[in-house]
């Protein structure tokens, strides 16, 4: 008697449970792909910032090397290092 009740109930409920499970899996998959895309975008932004920093360092090094007076060179390097730590 009780077994028959649960069998009939299960027959009516399992499609809803399957639909809920499929919806949950879809939401998690979409969320995961969004996180992956965000991480990739952040990585690209960081690589661009690193490239810009290397270019700025190269420009300062070239500017410093072109100066003739040693005291001016030291002052320029000191100023660049101080400004870079902020």
C-alpha cells in the first residue's frame, strides 16, 4: 500500500526533479564560463599594464643614458625610483 503510493508519487515528481537538476547544471555552467572569461580579460589587462611599465622603464633608462652629467643622471634615476614606489 505505502510502496504503491511512493511509486505513483515518484512517477509524478521525477520529471520536475530532473528539470530542476538540468536548470541548476545550466546555471552553474554559464556562471563558470563567465568567470573564465573574466579571468582571461583580467589577465590580458595585466599583460598590457606590464608591457606599458616595461616600456616606461625603457624610456627612462634611455633618457637617463642620454644625459651627460653624472649628478643629473643620479638625480633623474632617484626621482624616477621615488615616483615609481608611490
